[in-house]
């Protein structure tokens, strides 16, 4: 068994697609219309056949409350692995990404947390 798909809720799929591809550097894998929304996934360019991230519309009130609750409590909705947290922090910061936790050591990992502009906090982590 392996993880093939995971997701984050987003208020605006087009905005999320731009942020996750143009700013973070992911590659769009699927962009399939489904009614007024899309089946919209992105993948790492380093692993195009790997785990897909679904940019899922948060139209459901339960999804909205869940997303809002995580954000208000400072809990990341997802965690992405990077080779060098400090270098990625500096790259993203230069692109205007807002960090709520700057690079810090936490036991065996170094991590940082940023606002994805889509209603989520995202953690980057170096082991």
C-alpha cells in the first residue's frame, strides 16, 4: 500500500493552481472539469508519477470550518519534504511567500511554515 493522492482545501482553484505551480514549482498533472469545479492535481517535478496533491474546492461548509480551524490554530494542512529548508525558505521569501514559522530545528528535522494564500499553512521539512 502507498499514498497516491492527498489534498488541501482551497477557496479558488485557479489561484491555487498558479500559486502551487508558479510559486512553489509543482507541475499540473490533472485539470479536468467536474461541474463548476475541477479535478485539479499537482505533482513534484522531481517525481511526476509520485503522490498527487489535490487542490480541492472548499465549498462544503464542513471543509470551510476544518480549513479555518487548522489555520487559526497554526496547524499545517500538509508537509512537503525539501533538501535544504534554509535555501527553500530564502527562495520562497524572495517570491513574496509569507512565513509564519521561520526555519527552526525540531528534534531530528528542520522545518518552516508558510501561508499558501489559499487558506492553508504548509510546512516544509528537512530530515
